[in-house]
């Protein structure tokens, strides 16, 4: 699958073009975000999960800025952050996944929770300025509805996305997230 998300980062919007595919051992998402007007690349995200939707590796690269790599180890997530101020290693116990500014985070957490039958998971929040912290992510189903697709229509799930104290409304098809209020929208 491939597409384009309009992503809101604070007061700034970027376009994240992505490709994602499943393989024999899991699933991978690769995205590049760029400024809509100048086309200047802002960041890259590379996310790999195993066949059970558990984190294998998360990589975030800001051009001219921070580089982050996170992997799941027994009992938590280990992150290496390299930035203008130097490098450091962080351990976030009990985290199962990563929560980032990329819509890929929502897709992976949704599929992980479907696979485990749960409604919440502990994740490490990895967003600029990259001070890793544990957050509880809850995805609460609200309703289903039909949405237009290029091939006709498809069923989508409305849900409440709760990350710590932050709440927003989201809409997800079986294959990918469509919108999350105040965060992103699939535009292509």
C-alpha cells in the first residue's frame, strides 16, 4: 500500500508520503515527510513489526537534526537518540510499542490491540525533541460506517484515540487509518 498523509506537527503541516507492505515475518512502513510549499524533506520514519504486530525496530531521522532508533527488548523499549547535543540511550520499561507523529503509530497499535484482544497498550512516546516517556494508548471503538473509496465503498471504524490525557476522534479502515482529529488526514 502507498499514500500521502497531511500531518500536523504543532502549528506546522507536512505531507508524509509512505509505502507499507507485509512480508513473511511481519510488516514494514517507510515514510518521508516534506514541507508542502518548498518540498524540503523534514523527517523520515521507518517502522518494522513482527507478524504479531510487536515492535522490531523504529527509526526516525530528522534531516540536520535528531536520529532515533528504538527496539523492543524483554520488559520494555530501548531507544538511542543522537542529536545536536550528543547521543544518549534511554530505557522505557513496560513499553510494548512506539507512539510518534507518524500515522504509522496508530495503525500498528490498532493491529497490535486487535491481535491481542486488548483496548490499551503501553508505548514510548518518541516525538521531537525526543525525551522518551511512557504513555498509555487506548483505542475505544465507537461505531462503523461506510466511506467512499476509489473502488466503491469500504467499512471504517470510528474510535476514540486516547494517549495519556490527550483525546481525539479517529477513523480507520481495515487497511489504514484515514483521519485523526488534530493530527492527520489521508489525502492521497
